[in-house]
């Protein structure tokens, strides 16, 4: 037996022992039927599934589930109508389609920097327009008010730190920031920017 068969057949047999059995069938008979089914059709089924699924582990899972469904539905596999291979391939195809649909519903995890860089970026036109409008509004401030806004809002300084950097009293920094915000609010209203 090749490695794939060595891994799949014991898992299938374990699954048989956990599953329910049809009346009148023994565990040994089920094991023989399932092993025969896998030995006759397993390789072709794995080749078929690997063409549809790029992950060998997932392909083995699909083949195992296909074989279990074939075993559970032995009454649907009628040798007089042809080989059971057609039934098994149809089941495998349906399982792969279910995998594809499940993958589409799940968010994709991205861990590769090249993949992140290759993804499309949303339209940045709104951000460019916003930056332009903010710059236009900031141009309306006096240099003293602009310096306070730069320290408090762009550099993230506290009132005390801004006062120390600018050589002002903390009360003056608070006052200038209050009036700067009022001037900016008026400028945005005049430009038609909604809050």
C-alpha cells in the first residue's frame, strides 16, 4: 500500500467503528466493503480531487468523506448500472463545491507582506480632499494660534508641555487653542464641510 492508503484506510475504518451500521451487516463485512471500495477507486478519486483542491490534506479529507458517504449509501451504488466510480466522483465534486462555498464565506487571513501589498487599495480621493480642506482652514490661523494647534493636536503635547515648548503660560495656551478651534470651525462652515 502507498503512504496515502496507509493513512486513509485506517481512518476510514475508525470512522466506521464510530458510525452506525445498517441492519444485517457486520463490522468485518463493512470493513471489507470499504477497503475494497477504497482500493479500487481511491487513487483515481484522489487524483480527481487534487485537481480541484490545492491542499493535499483537504483532498484526503474529501476522499475520506466521499468513501464514508459511499459506504453509508451502498444501496445507491448499483453495479448493474455501472461502476460506483461515477457516484463517488459526483459525491467528491459536491464536497469540493461545499468547501469552495465555505471558503468564500470566511474572511481570509493574510500574513504575507507581498500579498498585502498586492491587494487593491481603496480610493484615496476623499482623504486627499480632506487634507486639502484642513490645510486651507489652518492657513486662516495666525502664526501664534497655528503654533498652539501644532503642539497640542499634531505633536500630542499636553497644555503644560506646549506652554514650556512655546515659552507661554498654560492659560495662554488654553486660550489660543480655544480661539483657534473657533476659527477652524468657522472656516469649515464657510467651505461647506459638514461635521
